[in-house]
C-alpha cells in the first residue's frame, strides 16, 4: 500500500501533469482497479504477484509500441 495516495490517484496525477508518459501499473486488486487504470491511460496493468518475465514482456511491448 502506498502511504500518501493510492495507485489510481498517482496515475491520475501523472496523466494530468505528464500526459506523454506511458505507465505500466501494478495492482493487487486488478479486478476493480484494471478498468479505472486503463481509463486513466495505463499502458498495461500487471497483477501482483507477477514474475520478472511478465514485467520484461510488458516493457518489450511498450518499447515496440513507441
């Protein structure tokens, strides 16, 4: 858990201040957070716990999409 704001608030702030930044979000509650995070512009949302291979895969997809 994040101490000052949750992931959705962080993502909203990032999109407001830096709309060009692409975000790979991580969530322990993907069933409820996934639609909101995608709506706020998350490129991908990884479900915790995830393996390093899944993170690398998401980074490669992001790199190819750039």
